[in-house]
């Protein structure tokens, strides 16, 4: 007897493990693209962080700097030590500028994230971090602490820091505790354990959600701008509420891959549908109506 095919399994056993394997194969990048990031995937799994240099050229960096010069002009500094009393942050960036769409959808970055998480992904948060001179070092923390699972566990999130300015130990480059994602220890690391990331402007620094890390101290005389894009497995709750934060009228104008990143697709065959169909079809119907 012929083995059941994908369509047969989805029709008759939509909640089976076999069906979920088929559904998780629907991703934003190809298997070949993910295989091409094998070395970086291995580093990310072993060390907990990795740098992809030279992804953005001078023209794109100038565009992003100009956009955020405007966005930060009226942005106050943080009100808490964690947010940074000398740090400006603009949140909900998917709704506020299209200058970052190329960054959010960068093929090498997405391929590495999908390879690391081995799953479908979504955008969880997008925010700026403009560290002004005099900003103190941030307390080390793990990005996935809000998911209450025993450690160590499979990776749930991956964060990307786009270095719009060069990152160094002097200007507050993000600091990491390599390998800390592989332990169940919850004690806050000491300063001596932290390693500052050094990366030229236009790089992407990626780290896994369980890795202890934190912003560094900006001892320089200039601001240090980075764009933080957090991604998670698509079946987890997003850190920013993308469905309220990005108006549906705006979502309709975005590319299909970006719509998927915001959560407008059906994950694992059952998560996220409306009226037994894709939320994208719901948006189309609302527009036609």
C-alpha cells in the first residue's frame, strides 16, 4: 500500500506529529539557505552569539541614521536603570518606518535564525537603542526569562542587534557571557565574565535567548546607535503586540514575508486562523468590504 502523502495526512490527521513536521517546513528561507549558514549556526549554538559583519552598505546606513535622527529628536531617555537613564529607545518600529524592512527580512539573518530555532519564526520586538555618552552598563539578563520553562531548554528566541554605529568596548558594545545559555544557573554574572562585542557599522550581532548579556557602558564622547530585532518561534506570544501596534491598513501594504513575520499566517496548521482561514484572507475580505 502506498504511504500517505502530505495532503492525505493533513486531511485525516491534522494534529499528528507527521502533520506538524509538514507544517513546520513552511518557512521564510530555503533549506539551501539555512545549510549555507552552517558555520554560523554552529557558533551560535556553542557560544550563544555570533557576528555577521558587512551586511549593510554605506548608503543604507546613512538612510537609517537619518530616519532615527528624526525619531530620536523628541525621544526622552529611559526612566529606569534597565532601560537606561542615558539611552533613547523607540518601540514598535514595524509601524513607524519602512527603512528597516530590508533589515527585518535580511536573507542571511533569517536563514541563520530559522536554522538555529529549527522552526517557523515571527518578529517579537523591534526597537532602537541609542546609547548616549555616560550611559552605565546594563544589568546582565536573559531575553527568554518571561517564558517560564526549566533550563536548559531548546532555544526559543534569537535577538539581532544591527550596528548602525560601530560597536566597541569603549562605546557600550553589547556584552555577553559565552556559553551561559547552556546552563541552568540563574545567578547574575559578574562584570569579569562579560565579553564586549566588537563589530563594524553595518553588522548584525545575533544571540540566543538564554544567553546572559547586557548593554555596555558608553565611555566615549559619541552616541552608539543599534537596532534591536527580536525573533521567536512562531507559536509563542510576541513581546510587542504586533496586531494592535501595526494598524491593519498598514499591514495590507506590506510584503507577504513581512506580514508573516508580524504574525499574519497560520502556524502548525491551527494557530492563528480566523473563520477557519488565513488572517491574510481576512484582511483582504475586510478591505473588499
